[in-house]
C-alpha cells in the first residue's frame, strides 16, 4: 500500500526576518558613474575595449592587404556600434 501524506497536520507558520537598514548592503549599480580622469562605468569601459580590439584587428588585416578578410571584424564593429547607440 502506498502511504499518502497526512494533510491534517498543521504546517509550520511562515516567519519573516526583519533586517536593520545598516545590515542590508545595496548591490553595486553597473550604470553608476565612476570618478577619475575618464568617468566611465564598467559596462562602458568593456564596450570601449571590445570596440578598440575590433578596430585594431581590422586595421591590422587591412595593412596586411587582407581587405576581404577585414570585412568580418568591420561588420562586427558596425553591429557593435549600432547596438552601443541604443544601449548608451
């Protein structure tokens, strides 16, 4: 015979824990501006680094006279710049 759980037993009451304001730390905001010479967020810094990498790769391929192969990173760079316009 299979045993079925007894629903007549009462379940434990739900308990809440109340934390004081100084015990709760807010999560860091990825859009928060940083201080410094170039105030950029981490997201903007990563975007700039990836953009410069695509630009350097395509420039190197153009210098090496591989213009047809350079169209791939240039196309990805174009998509990245279009997406960056909508994000930032």
